[in-house]
C-alpha cells in the first residue's frame, strides 16, 4: 500500500514545488502580472460587448437568447483561463526545450518527462482571470431567472475538466511537432486563436464548419456542452458521450505521438 502511494506523494510534492517557484517568479514581476490581468479583463469585456451589439439587431441566435450566449462566453473564458493557467506556457515552451537542448536535461531527471514538460510552469494570473468568468456566469443566470441544481453544477465542473484536458491533448500534440519542425509556436498560437470560435453557440454554424469544429477540432463541444448542461438545454446525453469519447481519443493520440517523437529524438547536439 505504501509503495503504491509513494510515487503519487512524490509527484504531488514535486508539483507543489513547481507552484512555489511560479509564485516567486510572478511576484518578482508584479507590474507585469497585474498589467496582464487588466489586459485579459479588457479583452473579455470586448467579447461581451460584441455579443451585446449583435443582440441589438436580433433576439436570438438559433435557440440561444442574449443572456444564454453571454453565459456561454463566460464558460468559454473560464475553460480558456484554467487551461492557460496550467498548460499554455508549457506547451509553448516545448519547442524551445527541443531547439536549445533543455529537453536532454529533462530526459535525464528521475521523473516522468511529460509530467515535467506539461506542468513545469503555472500561470497564476489565469486563475484570477477565471474568477471574472464565474462572476459573469452567475450574473447571466440571475438575468435568466434560472438557478441550476447541484447535479448540473457538478456536471458542468466535470465537463470543464474534460474540456481543459481536450485542449491540453490537442495543443500538446501540436507542440510535439517541434520534434520534426524545431519551431512550433506559430502552430500553437494558431490553435489558440481558433479558441475564440468556442465563444459562439453551435447553432451559429452549419455544414462543414460545424462538423470540423465538432469532430476534427472539438471547439464547439468543449464549451457548448458544459454550458448547455448548466442551462438545462441538453435534450439527450449524446453530446456528453461524444465529448468524453473525443477526450479519450485526443489523449491517446497525443500520448502515441509523444512516444513516437521521443524515439526519433536524437538530442539538440546531433
């Protein structure tokens, strides 16, 4: 029993040390930390204002009312900021680890390399920015005069975790292409830009685009499904099952590509 718990405790301890290091780093540049939070809030406000302008000319987008879409924006921002806090910086830095040879050092450490590459840096500002999304979602629910029950809230949070893991798996897959292209920041930031599509209701899309952003890049599922569950707009569990299936598929593919890439990796000095 103790033998099985020791590795888990070791990794929790290591992750705690990485958190402490991130706190020290952020507090060393307090002005930059605070300025980035302000910039994110302004960007978030612009998205809400954009939807407000659209609803000055229409009452609904598909079957989504104004405050339902604003809640959707809040859910998208919440998922995006949690993902950014935990994984974004690490995925972006992977190509630099490959290019500069830092990955060689990581491979020699007595710890799972993917764990270290994926969780080495924590962006604490992301967690603070996520609170603004929570405030917006609560305010939207009040405007809708609707209160979700505990099961809906728990389901929403569970699907948020699934959504974050989907984005992590996909972006980690894109970052792993740096083993073959050396630099992959352009691909990663391109994916990050596409995340803005998740802020729109799936009813706004038709045909190829809806299929592509549902199955190939499941942006729409990642945000629309949790928001629909919270708003009691899901008519069947099919969308939840599809999201879970795609999450498993993305995770397995990212792990397979990571292992294949490591086998072909010959260090930066070769």
